[in-house]
């Protein structure tokens, strides 16, 4: 198995999903987006990112609280298990006092990140 490396995915501003690591990219995320993370060996997961203002969903009771990024990981194939660790971290954004959520995916070099399309549904 190839040596793993880390990809970090996080929301930026209110309209971008950023990717850092051996892949450096950004995706338009105004209204939400889903990307496909695919290893060279064919395993895939989807990452969904949406800038959310549903305070009830996030258990926030204060009307003064700001909107925040919501990130989720979707396993796409029950027959092919994603064999590398995936974890959530707090990524400090120097423009704010808050730590923004990020997803860290340990994966082999050569793993790609691309925008999800209807063809991925099949």
C-alpha cells in the first residue's frame, strides 16, 4: 500500500471548499457542494460542505451566533471500504477567533479530489 499523506478540506468565507495537501484546489460551495475523494486503488468517499445558518440543527440557542461550515463524510460503496483514517479537526482561521471545522483524510499520494457530478450517482 502506498505511503499515506494528509488532505485537509475546509470551508472558507461562505462560498468555497478549500483542499490542502498533495492536492491544492478550491471548489465553489455557495449553497453547498460535494466533492469526490478517490484513491488510486479505486476507494472513494464524498465530502459534503455547506455554510449553514440553522442554529437549531447545531444546538445553538444564541441569536448572536454566526453561521458556520458543516462538513460531512459520505461512504459511497459498501463493498469497498475506505481503508485510511478520516478525522475532524478544528482549523484555526486567523481572520476569526473561532476554530473552523476541517476534515483530514489520510490517503495515498495520487488520490484525487474532484467535484461530484450526476455520473457519480450510478
